[in-house]
C-alpha cells in the first residue's frame, strides 16, 4: 500500500508515523489518520478525537473547545492527545484502547453496558473491545 510505504523508517514514533501519512494523503485530517493508524495496527499510541469523544470530554470534564477546532488545529489536537496519553500511562492502558472504549461506550447507558457486558465488563482488555 503506497500510503504506508517507507513508514518503517519512523516506526518507533507515532507522531512521525502520523506526519508521514498526513503528507502522503493530505485530504485526511488528524482524526482520520489516527483512526486509520489504530484500525490498521500501525500504532496504539494515538487517539481519534471524533465528535463523540470530544463531546464526552466536554460533558464530563468541562473541556471547553469546540470539536471542529480540536480536529482542525494540530496544536489543540496534540495538546489534548498528550493529556490523554499521560492519563493512560498512569493506569497502563494504551491510548488506542481508550479511544475504542470511549467510542464504543459513549452512546451506552449504564444499564445497556451491564446488559451487554455484565460486571466482568469493567475488566476490559483489547480483545474484548474488538468484538
């Protein structure tokens, strides 16, 4: 795949990987490239800051930046991603897993969550999220 050509030269650094993909495919934005990297297994150290995730942060954590600004500004995107990366590092959870958890569960009520996953659902791992 041409999009991933030469990606191994920057394989240890997710920021360089993302920059490489953005340069190769400039029609993709920060969110889309991050999502692509997660879905293809290129990196688990990025997060796709989509509308659901940013609105969840606004609602529950008082994050007061519009979704469009986050997705269009490299500085805002990286600032939020770095803050979430630090929080994930403290609990030893890959940033990509947080991405998938927030995306999958953001539309669920507590009752829906327990009906689908039961009490064991509180012990998520990467395999359970990809189902």
